[in-house]
């Protein structure tokens, strides 16, 4: 089996991936979509990489030949042609993804001390402090335990890739 690495693009994405993979040591934080692409492009060909990014308007050129395999529940799953390079894209951004999933299962982000509005939520999620925020961990656990659709979809994708 090839070596495996997860490459999420921001602090909130990194925290989400660590949560979903039970703090897998193979999670490597990247500082944005372009860095995810650079890391993937420069990695040895025998390394299986799973990038985790927001659905940005400006897609780095490296991802131009990734094919969409699956789409639904605010998650796109893509694969690079002829390589073990995968991309999990949350639509539109992590804050929209979390708000939509919370709405689907009747969870109020305010109960966890988070703003319900996109901009203030996005600002809070962009901080490095989000990685150690216990309230964020509790929110992720609540969404996961309540089978929020995007969480179910990502878990299914990860299950297909890594078993």
C-alpha cells in the first residue's frame, strides 16, 4: 500500500480532518489551496494524497485535470487522472459547509458559542486558535453524532480510500 498523507488547506479544515481521522499523524496542514497543490505536485508519485479544500473561485492549475467522481451534501470528491491524488472539496467554504450541515440536523451553532452569520463565523474559523478550541471539537462531534449529511459523505469517501 502506498504511503498516505492528508493535506487540508486551513486551520478549521485541518481540525475537521484530524477529527474525522481520529488525529491521524499523517495530516499535514497547508496554508491555502495553492499550497495544497504545490505539496501534491511535489510529492513522490507513490504517495497517496488526499487534499481537503474549500470551493474557491480560483483553482490552482495543478487541479485542472482532476475529475469529479462524486458530488452531494455540499461535498465534491475528485481524483487526478492516473494518480493516487484525491481532493475533497467542501462547498463553498468551511463556514458555509458547517452552517448547512448544522441546519440539516437541527443544531444551533450558537449553542456552541459560534456566530450564526457567515462572515463572523469565517473570521473565527480562520484563526489558528480554532485547532485547540474545545467548543469547535464539541460542535464537530455533535454534527458527526447526528449524522450531518456532509460528515456522512466525507466519512464514506475516506472509508472507500483508506478502509
